[in-house]
């Protein structure tokens, strides 16, 4: 099926695709991803949006075989539940590792990768995935 | 003062790969099944529940097209869409139409065609229930979220995969006795061994099957000769994904909607005899039962009795549940209400226990408890 990605949509999503913006509640301290305008725990509207350094720990993972047609070329996908060092959880794809080497508690870091290719003439979308931390962190805000 | 709301008739077709039937044909068939029991259908409003006719059938405004096809004109028409929970959301919307006095009679039709496309495309559409700027964007499918929750649940409460697998076995056994179930066959205790992994550790046998279906209920402000009454109906929502919540292993939206429905019905949980729950994936069945309070956290796999398909003296998913009855997305909640109606007033007695004078509840949700809806029914008296 020809899926046509929308250029304005992908452009608009640049803050989601290229950075990890999370929210921290100034009232109760809870942190969550993706950001909402009120706290997921206490519903306070006093939340601030911050940018994660992209370093975290793999809390849990699954190998996903029944993938959407959008990700068929990269199946199976390793989906991780990552606890970022700032103190919030998010799901993300994990790459650059053989599934048998996955370990709960391993250190991971966000890395920019090709996310999907929309046919032979459509957009190529890049986004953040996670790879085993190699000990050297590049860039200021992942 | 709101008015009382009754279900006067209900019908459903077998969930299956209905390659030969369109949305219109499925809807018509469900109404024909209903009319076998009830001929005087004169709705003032038609409410259609369907999750994704845009993606599956390239149809916008499905409710208008179906109402016209059925010859139902000069009345009020709506479509309700709340993802997988669309069916019970449609029941709630229809309840409100009648309780408020805006109309007296509503025809609710749940209809979905899922098997129009290849599996990977079905997964693409189903993945749209997640936030498209997060889960959808990164390929985090509902099955992968369910698998993550399964692993967290097993690790926290110390269960093996095999211990949780008694749920699908029980659901398949129940479905054999349900004429409209999609998977009417038993599976053995070790059937998972030959079942393909969809997202490790969950296998195909831990997930609902893809199938097409339609179910209809006729609701009104009058009980007539025989009817089920909607005594209570509740709904609540939560953070859309499970892991941004404080605890991904307890679905607060379910606890809140059940509490609301019980208060409205004026009963406590102990009076419920029969329950249909949204077991889209094995781990959710246990978390739902715990979130409704039928077991302590982490206890549902121990408390659920496969022999009687019950927990805490409540019979659960005698239909086979989403797991084996099937889960035609937007139609599922209407199937659940149809099953409650059949148990209460339709003479359906699959296990030889008469529950026609008891209280029955249907629970539906979108994703991992992102939004929940619960209705409590009893035979009208």
C-alpha cells in the first residue's frame, strides 16, 4: 500500500523525532513522556517541558514480530521500556544489538536513525532510537 | 430527573472472515437476527459504533450510509468512535439520548470489517489507537505494549508464562458453547508451544483474532414485555499509554468507571454474577479483574478458576471473551451487551447456571486501560 507521509507533519514533528522532550511537574515532581499540559499524577498545570540528555536504563523489552506494514522492512523490532536518567519512562526502539545480548538494566543512549522510508519517491523520516551506551556521549541534547 | 433506559432486543452475527459481506450487509444481518425476537423497531435515532471504517472501508460518515441503506430516514444519526471501546461508548451515548428525554428509542449498531487487508496493514490500522506522535510514529504496537505489561506483571508478581496461559485455554473452551464466537475450538495446555510469537513473550494464542462482525441492540425508555435495564453506566480515562502512569499494572480508569456504574446502580460489587471483560491480550484479563476489585493486585491468576471460568463467585467471559469470541473493534462492546442480554432475558444458559435474575456487567477499554466504559444490566422488573 502506498503510504504518503505528509511533509508538513514530519517537519512539525521535529521536536519529537530529533529530541526527547519530557515534562516535569513543579507541584509534585512527577516526570512523564510525552509532555502534557497537566501532570499525569497530580493534574497540576504547573509543568515545565525539559529536554532529556537521552541516557537511560533498559527496564524491560520485547521482540515484536507482528509489525505494522510501516516497519516491515526492519522486522522484528526490539521495543524497549527505558527509564531515562532524568527520571521518566518511555517506549523506544532498541537497535545495534543482537536480541540474545539484551539485558534488563543495561545502559542505553538515544541515537538518530532512519525510521521509515515512504516508498521509492516519498520522504525518508529519521527519528530517535536507543542503542547500548558506548560510554561516550556526543552532542548537547541528544 | 433522568429516565430509565431499557434494552428491548439484541442480535449478532457470527464473528468470522466475512469476505462476502460489506459494512452494510453485516449491519443488516445483525438487525435481522434481532428482529427474529422483536419486530417493532421504530428508532428515532441510529447510533453506529465503528472504529476505523475510514481506513478499512474508505468510508466517512458510515452511520448515515448504513441508516439510509436500512431504510431508516428522517431520524437522528450518529457514529461513536472511541477506539476499541467504541461499542460501550456508543451504548453510553445512546443511554444519554434516552435518559435525557431527547429521544425515546435508539437503534445501536456495532460493525467492523477487519479482514479487508493483509495482517501487517491491519496492525498498522490497529496501531492508530496509540498516540500517533509517539507510539504510532515509532512502531510501538498495542501488542508490544501488552507484552511489556505481561513481562512487568510476571516479574513483579512472580508468575511464569505457563501460569498465565490458563486464560486463553478457558476462553477457547467457553467459545465452543457460544454460537457467534469466532474461535470455536479447544486448545491444549501446551498449545502455546506451536503458536507463533507476536511480541515476545505473547503468542498468537494470547491475542484476540482478527475477524469481522456486527451486533445490534434496540434501546428505549419503555420496558415492554421483556427487557434488560441499564442500571448503571460509568466511564473514565487515564494517561493514554501505560508507562507514563505511576503504575502500569493497575488500570485506574477501570476502577473509576466501575465505581461510577455501581453507585449509579445502587449496588455493591458482590451482587454482580456475570461479567464480560475486554481481554484483548492475556495479561490484561488479570489486570482488569484486579482493577475491578475481584482480586487483590497480583492475585487474579491465582483466584481465577478455569473450571468454572469464575473469580470471586462471578462468572467471567462465558462468551469466550475477546480472545475467542473475537474482537471486531468497534462492534465488540455491542457484542458484550448482546451477551448480557442473552444471559438475562434471552434464555442463553451456556453452563447450566441460571443467571437471569442476577446482575451482569460489561467492561470495555481502549488500549491498556486508556479509556474504560462499564455498564451494569439487570432483567427489567
